[in-house]
């Protein structure tokens, strides 16, 4: 026992000594006018593992900088700008656990020959990109085969050009377990784009005014999205070909146009949508090939179509959602709907509650006859406010013959808290 204790003590001493030695060896390399290094390139080339490169205010116009040493930190003072002069990408992380903080990136220029990025991480696991600013970059942040990275508190402002001359704000490709937190993105093609990146977490980001999607991800399972704002993006948010998705307390707002959605779910299975707000969209929530989703406690307000369910959307459950001031609460392209609605609040419900349990005593059928007509003949939408549509819907409510057998058997009498 005593020998074991002495061995453990010796090992602990060696670890402590190594930690002290590492701390002593780590250096701070200063870059800027009057400093030892005039260029960031030279300081990065001289850096060793654990060193910090501190960048003074100023505009730096240098060839693309490559960080190839692990555990290096680039920390910039306010006013430090890396300018690509419209000709090149600016910074490449090619080693694990590199940190970039406080630096401004601008002006990568446009090219159709490469996915040029202001900051690209290539096989750089554990990188941290924190508190930086990106202006007029084709792609702002591009993670390529880089696991366990953190992208936090960055501000990204693209040029707002068309899709063919604009890249994405935060782009992940084969980069699992990323933490994308508190970023602000506007004017890019897609604000946030994930592809083949399982286990991603996106929290409290603002993706506003992007050309195509506020968020676009494909083939990325076990992802979680919370408290994000997706507003005024061209086509809204598209989520495709993924499993085990959780979206909670997000806002999907003001996506308008014939091909625009607050949230489009295509080939999504086994997930949940809770506490989200869908407001002022052409279509709030569109489900195609989406199955086994728990859609609970969401608010659908002032959308053209609140929910559009395609025939291949199966075994989804809608519960305790609010439907208010939508032109169409639910629409479908099939007479057979294999999803369940129970205990939702509908502003169009005119039933009664004799037993006072908070639920209506008669079912509510949310699919309007006129919604079916519009689904097959979109031009008839011009008659949305015409008196004849009111007569058609009233007749169908009394004698439901043409609309799908879809009903909320226990509609709420008051909006849920």
C-alpha cells in the first residue's frame, strides 16, 4: 500500500512538474507596429504549442495564413483587421485546438472555382472561433472534417448578393458535435449550413435577412436547435434527411413567397418540435416524408398555411399547439391523413364545453374545403375572401364529405399556458 501511495505521489509530482514546465514554456508573441513581429504570418510561423499570438489594432494584408501547430491562440485587440483585398481566403486552421478570438475578417472576393472562406478549419478538431467579425466574405466560417469545435459570439455580414455569388455564413461539412452559439448572421446565401455533421447544437443564433435559408441542414442526425431566430430569410429554414431532431423555442418569421416556409421538414424521423413560434410565413410548417414527430406547444400565427401535411407524413402527433389568424390552419394533398391532432387550440372553433373540463365536447375539423380546392388549383386562391368560400366551408362543416377525416377530438377552449 505504501509503495502504491508513493508511486501515485510520484506520478502526481511529474504531472504537476510537466504542467509548470509547459506553462513556463508557453510564450506570447506580439504582432503590430513597433512589435517584434510586423506580420501575423511571421508570428504564426514562430509559434510553438501552447503559445498565444496577440494582434494589435491595424489592417493586415497578407497571403493566406495557415496555423499548423496545435493549441495555439490568436487573440486580437479591437480594430485588428485581416483584409483579403478581394483576392483570397484569409486564415486556415490545420491543427487541433486552435483558438481565434476578436479578429475582424473582410473582403475575400468572389470566385466560382472554390468555396473560398474567410476562416477555414481543416481537420482541426476542438477549434474555437469566438467573438470575431466577418464582413463581405464569400463563406465566413467553414468547418471541414473538424469535430468538437465551438463557434460562438461571431458577427457575420454578407454582401446580400444572389445565390450564385454568395456563400454561407457558418458552414459545417463532416464536422460532428459542433457548438454554434450566439452568432448573428445576415446577408449570406444560407445563414447556417450543416451537412453530414451529427450531434450539432445551435443555440440563440440570429439568422436574419439571408438570401436563401436561415438554416439549412442535411444528413445530420441527433442535432439540437434552441432559442434561435430565423427572420426575413428568402426561403425560411430547410431540414432534410436526418433523424432524432430536437427544435425548441425557436422563432420562424416572415418567410414569404410561393416557395417559402417557416420550416420545411423533408424525410425527418423521430424528433420533436416544442415551444416554437411560426408567424407571418407563406407556410409555417411543411412536412413531407416526416414521421414520428412530437409537435407540441407551438404557436402558429398569421401564416398563409399554418401546417401543410403531405400524404407521406406519417404518425406525427400535434398537441397543445395554438392556431391563430391563419388563412388555412391545416392543408393536405390526401384524403387520408395518418397524423394525430389532439388538445390544440383553434381560433375558429365554435364548440362548447358542457362538462367544463377545458376541452370542447364536439370535434374540430381544421381542413377547409377551400384549402383542398387551392391545393389542386392554386389560382383559386384569388377567391380567398370571396363570399362563396364561406358558403363552401360552412356546408362542408355541416356535411363533411370531401375533406379528409382529420379532426381534433378534444380541442382546447382556451389557449394553453
